[in-house]
C-alpha cells in the first residue's frame, strides 16, 4: 500500500516534541505509537523504528515515532523511562489528530520503553489503548542483574573450553575473575530491597499490567540478550502464567540480540507485530 511520511511536531507540557508520522492511503482503525527507550531517538538502533514504521504503513497501519522530551530534536529536560506518561499521551493525541480515521492505538516499545508502555497502561487507564507490543522489557534491580550475570555469563564462562585454554596460556587474571564472581554471588543472594528503598515500584505496575488488566500484549524476547534473560527470570518468579495467558502472546526469537540488529531479525519483529495487530 502506498503511504507518506510526515515530519511533524506537537506540544507536551509546554515543550515541543518532534516526530515522523507514517500514514498509509487507507489506514486501518488501529495505529501504533513507537516509544523510544534508552539513549536513542526516533530512528532507533540500526534504524529499527524507521524500518518498522515503513513496514506497518505498507501493511495499512499508521504510526508515529517521536523523540520524547530531552531526546533527539525535542525540547525539555531528559527524563528516565518512569516519567514518560505525558510524552506518550501527547503522542497518542497527535497521531489521532494526524490520522482522523484511527479509533484506537497500540503502544510499541523496546527495553525500558516497553516498561514505560506497561506503566502508562496502568497509571492512565487510557481507553484509546488497544494493546501493547513489548520487546525485551526492562526489569533490572541489583539483585536480578547479579542473578542473571551469574547464570548466563559466569557459569557459562567457567564451562567454556576457550576460557580454560586462555587461562593455561596466562591470559586470564584468575584472582580478578574470582573477586568478580564472589561479588556477583553475594549480590545475587541478597534479599530484594523494598520499593521505597530502591525505587522498583515500577515492577509492581508492570506486574499488574501483565496480569491484572484486559489490555492485550505481544511479548517478543531475544534469545541472546541479558536484558531478555533477566526479564524471563523475573517472569518465572513473579508472573502467574494462568493469569497472563489470556492476554499475553509470547514469542522468542532464537539467537537475536537486544536490538534485533540483523535484517532477518528486524523482519521477524515486523512480521510478528503486523500479524498480531491484525488479530486484535
């Protein structure tokens, strides 16, 4: 389907945000707001969001990718992923304004933007939200980070033949490695701090978003990514599978990395996203 891309700007709390709307000739009733996570702007890592927006538009799905306040070309002070509610709401307003045919919106986010999308769904109860697409959501605390590194880095390293060959050749500082390992074990065995102590209340909101609402979610996880593995560990201990089953569609993409940097990985993300959107 033919589509056009429109450079656009809109207001958020007195600041100006900049973005690009990708609008097909005959848009479907559901559009997509792409929320950028981490130190990125609206193009995304490896131009991921550009490719996704164009794939969506070619499939008849309108979208808006934008820079939230303090990032890219947008005005304002930078803020972390727990403070993006106003930016997301402004982007939804603007996409619906740009494409009057839209009736509802799906929020799409990678890493901490996926976490921001879940929190928005819980804090705002926005009836315009038809669903969430969440890639490698961020659930990090000091304890979960240590547990993940211990399981998926240090233990694998200690069973790796190349590591021991390097050790025999004198290429490994054994004392430093043991100190690092001891530190990770100590951190992994700590009792998780309370929300008030380490500001992990966002995890409570995320848990509710995955189990206590009727907002459909598409969850896409990388097979070769510590953030994804950290999320999977959190999921196993915190999420009731039966409670999440009705609303969460979970897909794991083999050996893909955190940002789906290869063309075939990006293509797979696009195809799964489009198929899921059409199923809503």
